[in-house]
C-alpha cells in the first residue's frame, strides 16, 4: 500500500515539475518613454564603442594583411611545387 502512494507521489511531483518548467512569463511591452531611453543610451554607447573599435581595427589591419599575403604566398608555392614535381 505504501508503494502505491509513493509511486503516485513521485509521478505527481514529476508531472508538476514538467508543467512548472514549461510555463513562460509573458514579456511586457515597453512604453514609449522606455523605448526612447533605450534608444538614447544605445546611440550614446554606440558612438563611444565605434571610436574604440575603429582604432583597434586600424592597429590590427597591417597584421591581417601581412598574414593574408603570407598565406596566399604559401599556397602559391605549394601549387608551383606540385606543378614542377608532376613532370
């Protein structure tokens, strides 16, 4: 008899947990004032971040170009060696 109640309890807890985990809280829509505040914060932060990112890109640009040129040269040398060794 105890086993029957234990199984029912276990099943009930499992069912309750699965139902409780699937329920999502609906998102509340933003008001006009909240949207304006978010937009103004985004625009201000975007200006600051853009300056930093542009300076980082300028610093790393030459390294990227050098790496790309080296990779292309390496591939071309391999192709030339394959063509020369084919004979």
